[in-house]
């Protein structure tokens, strides 16, 4: 269980769950997901790992580290457009990952060809979707939801809402499935850091549906849809772009609380949460914010402070 504590008390009580402190390679939600993938890899006799993501990808960093620690080769397919050198890409080199950069339109095809080539060479590759998307990634946050329930049981504090940064939607889907399986009706609000609705919310609903179907044969697509609150109002100029308010928020979280947040995910989501609370006149609630990680990106961002 990651640290969870009261952060701010104003019109509401804001608590924070520090998944950035998961004890593996700067933690974060990608570490939570990757643990489950590597349990399968360890059991299945796989000889290498294939995944995709950008040069700044937290997912690729953690997967490349877990592969290297086991002596497994990690093959990463990356879109040419995203090839900016970052602390995450520097770590990929350190982990000896092989990175193939291709045009964004060719990523899917290159993954297929890479898997084919590796199999032809007698390898047994394990494929992980970008960001750890899929039922196993969802499972990681069903488990995290269980930790939140445990905290509530032990502390007697109940959270009215949960906020976090939402990207591919697996984190949000896992939390929603956790709530559904426990019959909880509280709002799980994903603050989008890139995708617009309707697509952004649909992707989360699809993940909820896919996972819930493995648990309940009669679970409907409508039930999945109505459980999703995917908020696309605080994206600003788009993925990886942030404004002065997001920077000010990151600065305050660091100076006042000693919590590093990156501008692409966590600070953007935290700022979005504060705006959402104000715009919707939410008062007198216990609110949980999940810090989903991204600490290496924080160091890339430090230049902008
Ligand atoms: C990937 C990532 C997210 C988004 O998670 P999804 O499960 O893809 O929605 C949020 N925060 C950080 C720091 C991330 O690296």
C-alpha cells in the first residue's frame, strides 16, 4: 500500500495517495501495472518484451527496467514525432533497450513485424500495449481501489470523490471497476491530460466493459458508459503543453508540501481538480487525489520553473 494522507484542508479536505512512491524506478501507475505484466512474464517462460511509447514515456522506462533486471531484452517501438531526449529516454539507454523509431502511422505495423521477426528467431516475445493498456493494466487499479477501501476501513475516513490524471484510461477504468465490484457509487473523476470527449470517455468505458465482462457476464455497455466521468475541460493546448497556472500549481505543491509533480500529467490534473471543485461548488467533502507518478518528467520540467 502506498502512502495516503491529508494534504490540504480548506472548504474540503484533500487527501493524496502517493503512487509516485511505489518502490520501483520512480514508481507511478506504470510501475503498478508493470508488476502484473512481469508476473505473467516470469510464469510464462518469455525470452523478451515488446512494447511501444514515446521517448518521454514513463511506461517504457519502467518496462525496460523490469526487463533489464531479469536479463530480458526489451524492444520499444516509438513514433519519430516524439523523439525528444528526456530523462526517461536516457534511462532507456542505460537499460539497454532497443528503440525503433518509425513514423506514427507505421507503429502498429512495425510492432507486428518485430513480433514476427523475434518469433522466427526462436524467441518467445511478450507484448505489452502502450501505457499498459488492457485488462491486466485495469486490474492494477482494481487492486489500488482495494487499498483505498482498506484505508477507509482502518481510518474511518470515507472519500466522496477520487480525482487523478487520465490518459489511455486504464487507471480510471480500474478504479471505476473497483467501485462497481464493491457497489460504491462515488464519483471517480479522470482529468484528461490529452484526449477530448467523446472519444476519451469512450476508451475508458470500453476498458471498463472489457474488464467487467470477465467478472459479470451480464454487464452492459450502457452500464460502463454511465460509470465514466472523463473531464476534458483542462487539457489546455494539448498533450505535454501547460500554462502558467499549471506551473504555479506544480511550484506550490513542491514548495508547500515537498511533492514533485510533472506538468504533463500530475500538476495538470491537480490544477484541473481544483478548478472543477470550484466550478461545481463542491464543499465539505473528503476528496482523494491519486498522484500517478511521472517524477523523471518533473526533472525535465524543472528548467521551466
Ligand atoms: C501514463 C500516466 C497517466 C495516465 O494513465 P492512464 O492509465 O494511461 O490513463 C497519468 N499519470 C502519469 C504520471 C502517467 O505516466
